[in-house]
C-alpha cells in the first residue's frame, strides 16, 4: 500500500491534474490519496475535490509546508498503515504506470528511509538536491539573503539589480542544474516529492521536521538523515514532472514583492536551521 499525501494551496486545477495522474497508475487497489488543504479551498472547490478522494483534510489556517505534510501523513498512517508514504506538491504529475513497482523494487534492494525521483521540470528542480550542507554555508547564505532583502525592499535598487542580472545573463549563459544520471545514496532530496518508507515513519512522529513554515525543508531533512545514518536514495529510474511554483506565483502581487517575501521567509528557515546546527538538534 502506498499513500500519496498532496499539499494543496490555492490552485485547484493543479491538484486535480495531479490526482488524475495518480489515478492512471497501475494497482489502484494498492494506493490511497490524501489531500491537505492549507486553508484555501472554497465550498465549490471542496465539492469538486471530493469527487476524486474522500480523504481531504481542511486546516483551519495555513500551516506552511512541513506541518501540513505531517498532518496529512499522520492521517494516512493511522487510516491506511501504508508501506510507503509519498509527500508531494500539488503541481506534480506521475506518468510512469508502474510507479509503485519501481518503488518496491528499489526498497527491496536498498531498504531506504527516503527516496527521491528524477524531476522533469522547466526550472531548476533536480535530484540529488544541492543543499547548504554545513553551518558555514548556511551562515553565508543568510548573509547573502540579507543583502538581497535590502535590495528588493527598495524599488529603484531592485530595478537596477534586475537589469544587471539580465545583462549578465546575456553576456554569460548560466548553466542549468541537471538531475544525476546514476543512483546515489546518502544524498539530499528535493522537497517537491519524497517517498518515505514505513521503516522511516515508524522512527519519527513527524516525517518532516516541523521547524520551518516555508523553504529549505530539504536541509532540515538532510541533516536528520546525516546525523542518524538514515538511508536516502536518489533513483533516476523513478520520474515525476514538476510544474514548479504555481501556487506561489498565483498568490503573488509582483515579481519584486514575490522575491522579497521569498527571501524573508527563506531566511526565517535558515536562521532556525543555523540554531539547530549549533545545538546539534536533529
């Protein structure tokens, strides 16, 4: 049995498309679909969503990413006791009909705690995920983000900075991130789609660390994996499509404000992560 825990926020069309892709997979009798709404569904949308699954959890307020995944995962574990738990964004599509079989085959060989797939994406979503993997790199990123927050807080500074980025992009083409071509163990995994095994969720009350509201969930998990010698696997034979960031784009007012809010929220998470690294609290 596999439970898919889908995080919904504001974009009902993406959520339905995600569910429809799951309902095309082989072995429908071996899967369940749980949707966690972060306080964004209206009555008509809820009615539409319940045509696809009875397991819709309505949060009274926006929990953010990690806490919402934990809420849905606890529900799925209690109701279905799955062998595997897939935590995924609502802008994900699964097109491999034998998806469940691929997960089971990988587990038989590696007995993973968590696994990530190859991510087909128009942006930079990739696995293994390039996390900030030390206290020094986390601290450096916080300092850089503080400088960027100062820039994007001022419309004129932001305009000049964005213009400079465009010129730099013309003069020097940035190399896009790419998925790994081979299976990798002991790696960080992109948070848009993670497969957790029963072996993992029986060890931890929360499948995701609940410390952060939004962004950098990957680093929190990575350090948990690393400290506790957990088995994290990237398997390129497993593939998903990630439309990337549709809910965030839908809820934003402008590019500058969107980037500013993202930087502020990211630094909240990174400062919490920095404190946990200093205390070695994973």
